[in-house]
């Protein structure tokens, strides 16, 4: 099965930029999605297809994907961005295509 | 706007079958536009994909659960369902249903989640 690896935690001061990595073998050839999950709530899609944002998601959220690493970048971090973030992809070449990363806890200092 | 809502027993005994239903509004589950998926989250842990189904009836399952899982559709009720057999305490989790647009296959709309506890 395809494996996605995320750092367990990332910390950033308000107003700074947070970057959350998602590692996988040749992940740059796949389309990666990112979700934000706050305590007690369902996940929310914040970036899809590496870099696109659903309606209503601030432009501060952006994504990139190349080589063996996909990255979620949150600019001008706010206290309300504190949450768990998960990368995910659909490996259509597999008969079990759904894969989530282990998640990264973003702490706003 | 799509809305999804999980329903089912909150407590299941070990060795029995967990059954959950996801009621969909705002779209037909017979539509070719969407896959329909189940994801779970054990307490304090990360998201785990369980499986997804397409309108053709094709279903995809996580290999670690494949022998115990069935996802099916009820087009007459616009619902899809999850059955997980021979449950143990390790299956205790919040279970989410979600839609996946066929172009991106990202989980774009989610239900609120249903906590299922496996205990005698």
C-alpha cells in the first residue's frame, strides 16, 4: 500500500508562515488533497488537486507537490488555524486507492 | 449543497456486526458525479479510510479491513451503508461518511460523524 508520511507537529507564531510536509514515493506524480480538522469537528477540505482551494477557503492556504514531497502552506497564520491537518490521495493504480497521512498538529504559539 | 448524515447504533458488542447508514441530500447517490466513502477515526488518532463505492456498484476497501467490510447503496432511500463484521475494541471510532467528486476524488463533503463504541 502507498504510504504518506507527515510530521506529528508543527509550531508557528501568529502572522508567520506554516509549512506542513507530506512525503511519499514519487508523490509529485499524484494529486494530493489536504484537510483541516478542529477538535470535535469533521474534517474540512482546504486544498485539492495539489493546489486548488474549495470555495470559501482563504487564499492564505496554498499547496504544492513535487518529487517525493507535497506541501501545505498557511500564510499569515491566525490562532483559528490551530488544528490537525491531513494529506490524502487516491491511488487509482491500486485496488485499495484511499490513503491518508498520519496527520500534523499545527500549534499557533 | 450536499449534506450527509450518519446514523446507527452507538454501542456494538464484540464479535457482532457494526452497521451504519449515511443519508444523502442534495444529490442522487445514483449520480455518476460522486463516489461515496467511509472514513473512521479512533479516539485520539488519525483518519483511516475504510472504503468507497461508485454508482456502478464498484467498491474499494482498505486491505486491512477488506475481509470484514461491505459498503452498499440503497438508491430507493438515497442512502449508502457500512457493515463491519466481527468487531473488536479496536474498531471503536468516530465513523464519517463523505462524498468524493469523480474528477478530484477528494472527500469534499462530510457528515458530522457517529461515535461507535465496541464493548460488552
